[in-house]
């Protein structure tokens, strides 16, 4: 693991975890004690690693079909939960791909 690739790897792994669990804040409790000592050990850019964690949790919260933000947005707009989740999925995947490439380029 190199310091340059750590933010991108953290973003990818945590985005998958946040999408699977539907928890945006729950991944912080699990990952910060693991990721931050690793970032310090490989001398990675700490603010960039924290940004990767925040971006991944935002992606997971927005893209997951059963997360609280998706459920509340669907109820607030009066549409079907699955319809809302399917229509926002392409946008979240495009943003996640751009963020992943950005973490690779910046580092």
C-alpha cells in the first residue's frame, strides 16, 4: 500500500460498505480506528483520507435503496421507494467514479 493510493482504496472499500449497510455514520465508528493509524503509518495525506471517508459515506447514504435519506426523500416527494432509488443511482455512480478518479489524480 502506498500513501498515494490509500485515499482511493479507502473510498472504494468504504463506499461498498456504506452502500451495503445503508449507514453513513456507522462506517466512521468501524473504519476510523483502522484507517487513521494506517494513514499515519504510510504517511498519507490525512485530510484527503478523511475526505475519502466522508465521500464514501455520502455515496452510500445516497445510493443505498434502504438508507434513511432515500426513504425520507421518496416519502417526501410522494413517489415509490424503488423508483426514487433507481432514478438516483446513475447520478450517484457517476459522482462516485469521478471521486475515485479524483482521489487517484490528487494523490
